[in-house]
């Protein structure tokens, strides 16, 4: 893809903020699946689930067609419904809160720590009520939130935990892989994530959860026995992963370590360039430099308050650079305002949400791309007086 000629008549390759990297072996593998006569959920789904289970330390894992339905099903498995409250962050993809509404429960937001941009665990306890059932933290940009603190609170108040780890595959906390310990963990394989299955997701189950229940929620509540036995005992959905998608996801999983290593290198390169251009001194908030256990799912800066983010995004695009917004604060969407949330409720999330900008970061990027993005951002900000 290339952009229209720039003002000086030259043209450069357009650099999106993210791009999946599907290798030829995987593409050939997909062709084999397509020729095999079995294209929906089957042997590759099982193989993908087994590989994921191994990856997550032997825990039971089930694959689904999104990293949203995984969370909805986890909440249903925990028995969450009308009258219940779920504590989460206002700074996430809206799916995180939508699934709480989908099961009839109420989201209770807790403001973020502006340094990590994750739910501020120190604020959780004051949000707990007798109706609180679940803590639903998000590991934004793959930086794990304070899980040690969070699980201590969960234990003290007898709350269940669902980690929205959509962005955190390969991240670690206290030396342990996110998803390999604790409560439920949900991962997404959307093309923007560090591993993709085109669309898809998986749910890692804690040892006391029943994988067969997850399977029934996944497919119409159906359970089978013998050659012709079938029963339906709950309202399930249609959330199974196709074998074509599972083949893509399995191929991606083989490269996860390589992908995440490359992301870390590129993040380091970003700091080198942005430091040289003195972006932090000029009022741009860089991501936390040390992200122990993070997988650098995204590299996000927060622009100074006086700069119009939309104008910066347009100016970057004119220079052939894509950028993204992850995310506007959930509580300010009209659906959530109707539930009573309002501007001023979560000032840190609102400030970060208003200025946050995702810069290009994906494994196939070169160091020269990082340099180009940093130079462009610096030049654009100068045009805006920063
Ligand atoms: C991507 C994402 C989801 C949803 O995943 P899908 O696979 O797109 O349904 C949920 N939460 C967060 C934080 C995400 O980034």
C-alpha cells in the first residue's frame, strides 16, 4: 500500500499502526485445511486448544470465535447476572464493559493509574459493595496490572476474577505467564493482537471450572452422549472457532516468542528516538519505560492537553503513517452515560483517553520505520507549537 504523493511530490509506503504477519507455511496449512473436507471446528481446533493449554501451564483452554464471547461466557460460568456488580477499568476496549451489561450485571468502574494506564488496584476496595461478585482487570497494551495486589483483594473479599488478557498473550507477572495462574483469563486473536486467528479468542479456565460447561455455552447448550444422544440444558450461543481460523492461530502461536521479542526491540528503539527528540521534555507522556513482563502489544503516547489529537492523526496520515486511539473512556459513551456515568467521574482515564495515541508497532517493522514515525511525530507536534 502506498499513500498519494506527499506535498513535495514524493511518495512513501503507508505504515499502518499494526499489521498481522502470516507466514507462508501457515498460508499453505490453511489451503490444506480447506482441501481436507473439514473446515469448521474439528481436529485443528483441538490441536490449537492443546497447544494453548500447554502454553498456559496445562490449564484447560477452550477456543472461541472472539475474545468478547469468552468473557461473556466466563461471567455466565461464574453465575454473574442481574443485581451483581463487576469492578473494571474505564480505559479499555468497550467489549470489557459490554459483556458485563450483556449478562445483566452492572459495571463499576475504578479509575486508572496514569503511569501504567491500568486499573489502579489501590482504588478497588472502596468500590466493593455487598453486590460485588467479580474483579475484571485489563492488561492494557499487554502490561499486566498489579495482579498480586488484585488477587490479594479478591481473596480477602471472596471475589472471583476474570482477567481481560485480550492484549496480554506472552506477558508475565511475577515471573509467571498471564493466564497460567489465578482465575479465568480471556485472550483475543483479533488481527491487531500479538497472535491472530483472523477472529477468535480463548478462555483459560481455573482448575475448579468445568470445561464441558464452557463448551455448552459455546454451542447452543448442547451436550452429546453415545452415537445419538443429545441434550440441551442451558441457553448457549454460537461461538465456536473454525478449523481454518484454528490453523492460522496455531501457526501464529509457534512464533509468539519471536514476535514478542521483536516488539520489545522496537519499543526500545522508540525510546531511543523519542528521547533524542526530547518528546517527554516537550510534554508528551511516553509509556512506562520499564514494563516488566509486558508484551508491548502497543506503543502509546499521551499528547499534551493543548494539542488536538485528531489533527495530529491527520497530519501523520499525510506523512504516510497510521495511528490509533486505544481507547476513549468507556463511561463517556452514550450507552454508559444513560446508566448514570458522567464526565469527571474518572479524571485519570478521561485525561489519558483524550490524549492517548497508538503509534505503529508490529513485528515486521524495521528500525528505520520507528525512526520515521518518531521524526514525523516530532515535526507534526512542532507545527502545533509543541
Ligand atoms: C481485542 C479486545 C477485546 C475483544 O476481543 P475480540 O476478539 O475483538 O472480541 C476485549 N478486550 C480488550 C482489552 C481487547 O483489546
